[in-house]
């Protein structure tokens, strides 16, 4: 499965959109599909979108499984930083829980 975020918008910012996409991603992961997150054409994503779309995946899968079952393409430095920060933040919350 490939998600072309650039076909959605060049700026992704809402939890509603992040949740919608996360549900699709979770279904693909449950079906053992490999997921490609293609960010070509996207300039920025919000922390809210990143947490809802990617951070909450850690509630069901560990980071090693996600790395083995998915990849990112076409990301710029801002997107990489937002996703990495969100995953790190969410992972640290789970350790403290």
C-alpha cells in the first residue's frame, strides 16, 4: 500500500485527517501489507497530524515492527523532524505508563 500524502494537500494539519489515514494504515499493517508513506509534494505537517497518524501506531505496534513494515519517501527535513519527534514523544509516554 502506498499513501500519496501530496495528493491530499501540501500541508497536513488536522487530527481528523491523521486519524482517517491511521485507520487505513492499521488495516494494511494487520493484513501484513508493506506501507509506503510518500510525502512528495508536501511542505509541512503539524504535530497533531503526525501524532494522530504515526504516533498512535505505537499503541498497537512496536517501533521495530513499524520499521520493518513501512518506509518513508519524499520527506523534507521538517517532516522528518515532526515524525521523529512525535514517535519519540509517544514512545516515552508509553514507557512511563
